């Protein structure tokens, strides 16, 4: 059996806070800072409640469930010469309760406590070297945004090995790669680059080992990027189950841009990815282009963004993740997490509108049209509308509710009917 499932927060302070809480290192409370030495206590807590009127693999026809995790530990720096040592040691406890998620990848009885971050590095103004267990993101996460696919016990008895990482599937609790080595050159402007190697211990990613290089040119008008990523090894048993044999020797090259082209209130982004597999599978590509405008002088400063994304059949989206808000790169809360398409084999139109009634509240809606799915047959074509908010309720509480309406074009979809699924989630983030 081979399946492909991925799971891998206006411009206002709030959206930034949500993105940081969901995709970045834990919040820190300073314990000591003196004579070039700093020690922080790190703590990150996120809890979510979810419900779906339709199922996409869960035995319960209308599942509801909760997910949560807490990441806690220490990080710090120590000045040495003209640079500083830095590092972190964090433990993460995660779990899922209830019916399990709508895709049936968790059953509601998962929990795990284990190390998440465990790394050490050294940096100066233009140089940084780090190694150990840590997160790694390139660009805005279209290809590489941490090892954030967190399954549970839903495939026990089907998969040849356990896929359980402690649940918290939507929250993507665990993001750190098991082993990494990262070398960075450059500053905030001009030419900069990253050389990196990582090895995953995630069976849902075939425990792949990869290496790559990223180069960026950062200007006031935007950032231009070029990345090359090569697969070095996989776990043969896990790769055979998921159909990831091609990751061993896989070559992925991308070019990208993101910025405003020197025009205030304009947003532009585009990326093109060319990919060859390490087996006899044909080459594949993916690309997207996005444009947006913020009406800064209008009450609530609304913004409108349109994006078109095209994924070839056979394209491997690798480690894409939630990076700069809803819809990137989980396009549609129902589609991207449970029903598909999962970052491959589809063309997607996206239209997003958001506004800021106050500095502490962002509201928005996202529309997705999925076409040319399942090898062009259209068997999983669908439309989805998500309505959401992000609200700083108090100093240490951010709340984000979302309601989604997912409608397949036909009963041949993974849902098994063409009824509109009403999906809801409520996320509570407790930053410190």
C-alpha cells in the first residue's frame, strides 16, 4: 500500500505572533544576562480543538478531537571573542485525544515526551555554524520548513513500521530534524548563503537524509533565492510503503522571489521547482505566482492576495510547512490536511482577503479552487472557503478560530460523496 499524506503563523503584529508560535522556536524567559552570558527558559504551549462533519479515513463519520503540546527547556548564548556560542535543549510533550483527526492518522490515544531541540553553534556578524537536533527552514517553506509531519497510531497494522510521533497532527508539534549541520554566510542585506545537511528520524518521511545549498540576494525591493537539494539516503522499508524510493538520489532545484519590487503596499512572490527522482520516475515540477495589495489608508488596512499554484503529478513536496499564515503552504485546512491534494498533482487558485479591525485582531477569508487532480482525472477536484480570525486576547493568550466549507466536485473524491463538509477548529497559543 502506498499513500501520500503531508502535514507537514497583517502585516500586523498579530499574524507575525501566530506564525512565530506555530513554526518557530519556543518563547523565552530570561533567567540570567550578564558579562556576555545569557540563559533563557523556553516555553511554548499550544492547544487545539477540531471537528469535521466528514471523514477522510477516520472510522468515525464526523470526528472531533483535541491536540496539544508543550515545549520546554533552556537556551542561551556565551560571548567568545568577536562571536558567541549559542544552543538549546528543549523537551516536547504532545498528544491527541478524542476521535482522532479526520484523516485517521491519529486515533485519539497518542502521547509522547522526548527531546525536540538539542543543538550547539557559533556565530559572528557574517558567519554561523550549528549542528545537532534543530528546525531548518528555507525561503517561505514551499519546499523545506522543518520535519513537521506528526502522525499517530492510525496506520498501525497497515504500515510495516510504526508512524507514531505522539500525535498533534495539525499542530505539527515536532519540527526538528534528528541530525543537522548548517553553515551560514552573510548578513541581512546583499549576498548570503546556507550550506546544510540533515537526517530525518520521521518514518512518515522515509527517514530521508539530504544535503543542499541555498543562495539569496537580499535588496530593499525583495529577496531573490536559488536552492539545490539532493537526497542521499532513505529507509528502504519506509520508502517502499510511501512510494518514496525516488528520494534516494533525488535532485530538486528552485528559484524564487519575494518582495514588493520597490512599491509600497505591493506584495509579490513566485517560485519554480524542478525535480528529478533517484529512480526511473519521470521528472516533475511545481510553481506558484502570487500578487497582493494592502489598502493601507483604508480603515482596517485590508489586503487582497491572489495566487496560482501548479503541482505536477509525481511531484514530491518534501518538507513544506505552515510559514507565513493560513494558506501557506497548507492550501485549504480540509484539503491540505485531510482530503487532499497534499501539495502535489493539482492546480490551485487561491484568493485571500484579510483586515485588521484593531492592532490585536486580524480577520480573514480564503478561497481555494482545486482542479486537474489525480493525474488530470479531476477525481479530487473541489472548492474550499475558510473564514478565520487571530486575536490577542491577553498578554499570554492568542486565540485563532476557523470555520471551513469544503465541497468536492463529485462523489469519487476521497470523501466518498459531494456533500459540503463543515469543518471547525479553535487554536489557543500561550506565549511567554
